[in-house]
């Protein structure tokens, strides 16, 4: 009887040991698999001439990091693709509750309504000098120098506001240089493993000294967080926001929720809107 009990006890101990070993092995195998995926994961898109996200003339490919370029291509791929973005006709959004923009993307026109100032800007930014019309406090601006000043103001607002909306499609614009930031791995807001790229500018836009840092999800290549540096040499960002509230609009993904007061609302994309939006107050 005692021998039988002893045998039963030893059998239970051996079974428990085997199960513990198998569980530990399975756990280790799972960890190894995850680590392997993290180590071997690479951007999925190609760069250069093979890329479905061709660079704009003037993009600084020579001084850009090749891996950063591939990551930029993957970002565009996640957000809908270059072809879908190029095909978008009209975009509308409200910027931080301060103004509403209607953008005729195909014809380089924008309408900006600023209720707090009782102003409407109708800008054609395809011309040099800028052309268009401006109404202030119910009256159209007709004096040439004053009109030119307000059209430049409208262009600056448009450059800024559209960059917040569609920066993910402008990573290979003219004058842009892309660098890979290898020492940073974890997104400060989403806390996810990230590729990190810096975007700087040479001689383009209103503020060519700016720098943007993008934290790009290693799995999806979605932008989870961005940082804005007023000067490229700054070590601390002036602004850091998440990219949340992604929604599809005419084939592309746009993020409206940048946390707190940084909200892009009433975003919509249209294939056709009345031409008077860009011609009449």
C-alpha cells in the first residue's frame, strides 16, 4: 500500500515538472517569436524609382537616409497611398476652432473663413505673385498692396494648416531632407516600438529652419506621435502631440485628434463642390 502511494506521488511530481517545462518552453518560444519579428521587421515599400511614392523635384535624396526614405514610403502606403492622395479633389476642415478651409487640391485654390476676424480669403496659390480676393468686415479689399499682404497671410495660414492635415503625404517634398533617428525607439505618447525620422527643410516654406520628428509604428507604419522644433538644432520640441482619430476620406486616412486644443474637426473630402466656393464671398 505504502509503495503504491509513493509511486503515485512520484508520478504526479514528474507530470508537474514536464508540464512546467513545456509551459516555460512555450513561453520562451513565444517571446523568441515576438523578438524575432521586432528585429527582422523592415519597411515594406521600396524607395527611389521603384517606389509608388515618387519624390517631388527638389527632394534632397542625396543627403537623406535611405532607410528613412523607405519608412516615408511605408507611411504613405499606410495612409492610403500616393495615387489615392493625388486623386483627392477637395478637402475641407476646421483648424483648431479658429478657421475653416476649403481646398481645391487639383487647381491650387483655397477658401479660408475666419469668423473671429470677419474675414474671407479666396486664394489661388498657383500664380506668382499670388492672386485672389479678400473680404474684411464685409468689404472687399481692393487696394493692391493691402490685398497682396492679405493674400500672403492666407498663403501662410494654408501652408501651416494643410501641413497639420496631410504632412504624411509631404515627406518627400522639394527641399526636404529625411534622417533616421536611431537612438530613439519608443514612442513617448503611444509607448509603442517605433521608427523615428526627422524632417528638415532647405529654402522652402515660410519657416525653413523648422524640424519635425515623427514616431512611426513599427508594425503598421502609422504616425502615432509628432514633435515640432522651431529650430532644427533645438533639443526640446516646442509642440508634441499624438495622432489619433484616424478616419478614411476619399481613400486616404487623416488624423483629426491631436489632443487638447490641437483639433482638426469637420474633416471631409468631396469629388465635386460648387465653383463659387472659390470665386464668391
